[in-house]
C-alpha cells in the first residue's frame, strides 16, 4: 500500500511507520479494518432486509389464501372436518412464518447493535491514533532547501494564509492548523484547487477558520 501521508509507494503489509516521512500508520490500519467490518455489516443488514420483505410478501399471500379458503368452504357447504384440516395446516405455516420473521427482526437488531459498536470503535480509533507528523530537523525548521514557509495571521490560533514551501502538502497543512488531515477538503474548497496533489512551492494558500 502507499503511505496516506506522503504517498510513499510499496509499504510492507502491516507496516506501522512510514520509512519516508516517519509517520505512524498503526491508526490508519485500524481504521481500514474497522471500515471493512462496517461495509460487511451493511451488506448483511441489506440481505436481512431483503429476506424480511420476501417473508412479509409470503405472509400476506398466505393470509389471502387462508381467507379465500374459508370463504369458499362456507359458500359450497362443505362439512366442518373437510374445511378444518386445510385451514389448520395453513394456520400452522403462518405461525411458523411469523416466528421466523420475529427471529429475523431479532437478528436485524443484533446487526444494528454490532454496526453501532463498530462505528464507535472507528471513532475511538480516530481519537486514540491521531496522525503524528515526523518532527522536522533543525535545518527544515529554518529553511527547507532554501525556501522558507511563510504565514500571515489574523488571530493567535489559525493564520489566514500560508505560503507553501517545498515538501509541504495540503494534508500537512490540515494536520498542522486543524489537527486532522481529513480537513484538507476544507482547504481545497477554500482555494478552489483542481488538483491538491500538485501545487507549486511559493503558492499562497488561504486557510479558512475552524
């Protein structure tokens, strides 16, 4: 897989640190696994809903057949024994279907609970495993290959603009100023960037408030 921070290619499966940018990847792996579980739970829930619909349709048809049977038996004057046996059989089948439907509903509730727990684990993984940027070297802090990162601030928390230096990316700006790399979409929208992966150093990036 590729590093989600610096896009370094061909990382080893299960790698917990990127050899290029030294970012910790354990949180991303946990998030990926939790996402897969949520997708599977969604598929299971959709299948259960489809089964529910089919069983409800069958139950309605059986009720209609039962009603028609009673009407026909009453209209042609058949004896009580002859009319009771088919009705009893249909009633038993209906009761069995109702019981199965109740079981499926119970399974649906269990699936919903499991999905809710999976989402909680995903949220907890985001909180417990924030993206950790590798600390820049002393040289990088002062000058990144001759290009100094510049910002202009309007308050003490987030600057209004940031002059992109070589080696920086929109993702890194989101982590630096918002504490979450996923906020890069907010920066992209504020600057109307067509391709946020290709931005020339020296570009002035507008930083929207939190």
